């Protein structure tokens, strides 16, 4: 008698369980792809990708990685977001031939899941010395001890800070902390299979599908608690970099920033030299603002920025106060020196090629030469204004005074002059200037014999 309600309840309970299981299994897996140097653009891309994975309730975010390293600030921004993410993050070094060097090693250690494809490698996580000195550590203990004794304090601070940072990440994720510290202090590297054997990574997967199969059913601890992955057959959603990330990647290239600064300054020079054109000022202003935005995101040497600005100021001064090359050539020298020391890091991908600096220096020198030649030519050119050029000038009458037909107006040297003649004047009649009296010119009709100015 009571079996029918019980059967209905059991059927409803099974239906709810099935729906819940299906709903959980349908949670997508988000995939991001990072290739190249870790910088402001890639940091923005990864951080926004993690937040998007949270909004779409993805069960897992996979970060496909291939990088030679990058900026410390960008790397730490990414790691902070990974550590705080309620969505598990798996960093996967793929495809074969890829690497997770330097900053990539830190990101691999920080992730909830670390995986690699056979034929990849990681390591060489020694912090790059700021300022251009050599900070490459030696593998032997004695050499390393000598280096610590003779090296500067800043190098040791950076080394110890980086070692403590990666060791803390390794302990958090229960991975090989001793090897992580060696990767910093001795710049050692590992292949994918060696990394798996030494408990540096968690999984070795031939491709993405293989990784998803291996992760199915795993329990991962995140900032929001434990979560069980159901990745076998899950929907994979790839989020490629959008136009904003690609644009940021272009303008945060130090070479592009330097070129934008040059275009901006020359655009403003053109606008100031030819007021009212508009094009030079608009283009120059936009390029200069983009260059300033780019430089504030990059590890720049402010002495280099100051030298570049000083050099450009000298070249601008040469255009307006010709010094016959002294200011201009000094500006070129200051600009080239500033460009060489502009980027304050040795991270691969963030240097400015000497060929580009030389090209911009030559272009600037040519601009200075053109300005000097124009100044010299203007110095030798005869006067085209003043009283000496007014006397004897021939010009038509533009208007006649209705009350005094012997008075009228003419246009000379870009100015409007009042004229007076001994004979009546007619509009359009050609007259010749014979004298100047303040703001008034004395003229005669063109048929009259010219005045001998000697």
C-alpha cells in the first residue's frame, strides 16, 4: 500500500542525482595559450582569463605555456592570481620542444597542477641582474661561495629572495623544493621525464586529451576548498588573446615605445613649425601618450628616459634657435646614449636592438643637418621685408576712400596699408610705393617713372 509513494520518491531522488551529475560533468574546461616572453600583455591576458573562468564556472583552467622567461613584476602578478583562484589552474608545458624557463618555472610551481609534454624542459630560474652586471651562478660549491663573497649585496638579495619565493611555492604545492632552489641558485634545468621522476611536476601527458583523462576524478585543493575534477569528455573552451592583449603586446615592446616617442616628438616639432596644420599635432600627441603609457609598464632606467627627453629637447631647440648644429648634434648624442641604457633589464625580448638605435640616431642627425642647411640658406637670402623692400614695390589698389579719391588701400608683404597719391586712385590700378610715413604709404600710378632709390 505504501510502496507506490516510496517508488516515486526513489525515482525522483535518482533523477535529481542524475541531473546534478550531468550538470557537474558539463562544466567546461577553459584553455589559455601563452607563447613568448612574460610581460604586461601576457599578465593581463592570464589574469583576465582566470577571472573569466570563474565567471563561466569552469571546473578547470589549463594554461598552455611556452616561454623563455619574462619580467618579475608580470610573473608575480600572474602567480598572485593563480594562488587566489577558486578555479584550479593547470600549467601545461606543450607542445614538444617548448620550455618553461625562468618565470615559467615559477608559474609551473605555483599552479595547482603541473604537467608537461615529453620533449619539453623547465628550469634556469636564476633572476636576471638589473643594471647589466653578470649574475650567472657557478655550479661548484667553492665557486659559488667565492661569488657570494665578491658579489654585490644587491645580487645576493635578489638571489635569496627568488630562492625563498620558489621554495615557498614548492612547499605550498608539495613539490620538490630542493630542486626548485637549485634551479634558482645554479640555473639547472630538467627534461619532462626527469621532472616527473623528481616530483617537480605532477603529470606527463602527450596531448591535452591525455591530460584531461589523467585528471578525471582528481581532488584539487583551491582557495575555495576541495573540488573534484570530471574532465573526461568535458567541453574544452579556448580563449585566444583578443585585440586588447595583442595591442598591449605591441606597444609594450621597448623598440616600439622608442619609435612612438620619436614620431610623437617629430610630429609636435612639425606642428609647432607649421601652426594650424593639425595633422602633426594630433599624430604626435597620440604617439607620445602611447609611448609614455608603454614606458610606465616597462622596467626602464629613468636616467635613460631623461637623456632621451634632453636629446629631443636639444633637437627641438635647434629647429627654433639655430646654433648651426651644436644643439642638434648634442641632442643626437644624448638620445643615442639614453636609448642604449633605456631598458633596465637583461630579460630576453625586452632589449632594444643596436641597429634600431643606430637607425634612429642617423635619422635624427639627418634632420639636424637639414635644419642647419635651411638656417644657412636663410642667412644668405636677401631681405624680403622691411622699409627697403617697400620702396619701389608695385601693387594694385584694393580699395579707394569714398571721401578722398586720392587715398586708398593696398596689400603688401601680407599687411593692409593705407596709401596716398597726388592723383586720384581707381580700384585695381597699379601703383608704385615712393615713401613711407608711419602707417601710410605715398604712391604714384604705375605709368609714372620709377623712383631712383640711389
